[in-house]
């Protein structure tokens, strides 16, 4: 299909008062995502006052698993108790259609 068929969708709920820190964490993770050879696209999202997300795509299952085992996931889990109100909700999803301008 494409080089972005495999994806992850993560939803993060910041603890009260930790919203700015979650945003800063996500913004600081961009260089780590850029360094991953099998991460095709990576988006940090803000979906509400305290709700954040990450959407990223990969060419294959190995790339997706490498990301789950990688630096960003490790850093997020290390800071989760301090920053997040609940465990991250991470879903493996498949991209059905996409366009790149």
C-alpha cells in the first residue's frame, strides 16, 4: 500500500497542573522520532486542555515494534507517574488511506 501502513495512536491524559510539562515532553521528543529509521511520520497532538496524543506511522510491523521498544516510549514510561493521570492508551492501528502533499 504505502510506506505508512502500520501506525500507533496514543492518548495521554496529563495530571492537573502538568499540561505544560506534557506538551514540553512531546515537543522535545521530535528529534528522537526523527532519528528512528523506520518511523515514517510522527505527530504530537493536543486534543483538549489536558488531553494529548501521538500518531505515528511505519512501513512494517518491525518498525512499529522498534518504536514501541525505543527511546520515546522508554522516556514516556519513565515520566508517566509524574506527568500522567492514567496509563497511556496506546493502540496499534492500520492506515487504510493517506495522502502526502
